C-alpha cells in the first residue's frame, strides 16, 4: 500500500501530477484544489495517497493532508460515488466546507460539484451524516500542513548540489479552524450530546466563532431547548 509520496514535481496536468520519487515517476491524480496548492515544477512536494486497484487499472489519488484522504475514503463508501466523483466533490467544496455540508444536511452544496446530481448529493449527505462527525472530531490532528515536514529542495550550486531552505509554511488559519471545531465537537459529546447534533451545531456556529471556547458557547446556544 502506498500511503505517502515525497519527491520532485516533474509536471502538473489538469487532473494529475507527475512526482519523481528517487528516479521513479508516479502519476498521482488530484483535484484542482490540491493541484493549485502544489509547488512549481522542480520543487519538492508531499502527497498522502490512496491506491485504487481494479482488475485492469491501478490509479493513485493524492491529498494534501490525511484529513482530506479520510474524507475521500468516506465519500467512496457511498453507493454510486467512485473515486473521480469523490475527487470532484472534495475539490469543489474543500474538506471543511464538505464536512459542514454533511453536518447540517446541505445536499445542495454537494450538488454543486461537477457531475453530481440531486439524488446522489442527497445520498451522500444521508449516508455520511452519522459517519462524518467522528471524522470531524479528528480534524485538528489530521489536518497538518505538509510544508512543515517537506524536505528542502536541492539545486545545483557552484560547488555541486546544495540544499535550499524550505519555504515557510503558510498561515495556519484553516488548520486552527479545523482543530477548534474538532475540540468543540469532542467537548459537546463529552457533555452528552450526540455526535451528529454536536457536529451540526458546531458547523453552524463556525460562521460566528472561530476559537474553541467561542464555538462551544455558540453551539450550546443552538442546542439549548427552545421554549
């Protein structure tokens, strides 16, 4: 099983990247969103991968974080959702927006993905509404920035190949949001709320709060019994 690849970007196409790992080129299929976040040709990149095995086909699919890959695995568990459809859904929405759509039952957001009709979108939401919250609660630990552990690229200098410093990681705003939501969901389930209810409340509260304490308070207000 190939779970992760780190190597030089040879070239990027519209739906895949060729990654040179120790002289071996791996064709890794990625969403447009993932491709847009990869470095330029000649630089080093890391991708978490999922291998699709069929009788007449072997295909690698690449993701920036383990969290993205786990959502892909959940999507392909839905009847009628193949690997390409899953990539289209996660690529169109992004993992956090997908998680929120599942949590609040917004199948219309899922339908916005290319090639996804209303029936399939509803099936995705219905089948994942009880599975998604557990993954959302793990989001903070899985949504890591790969630039923190990517090796420095090597270039030819006057005295031969030398390492150049890796680019600094981008701001971790999205990671902080994912971690805050995961922590809030965990806290609410510890208080006795069901995972689906907790995830839905946190997803709705994320529009008005972005820290863990604020998310918990806002979610509790949403979960409070209405008179």
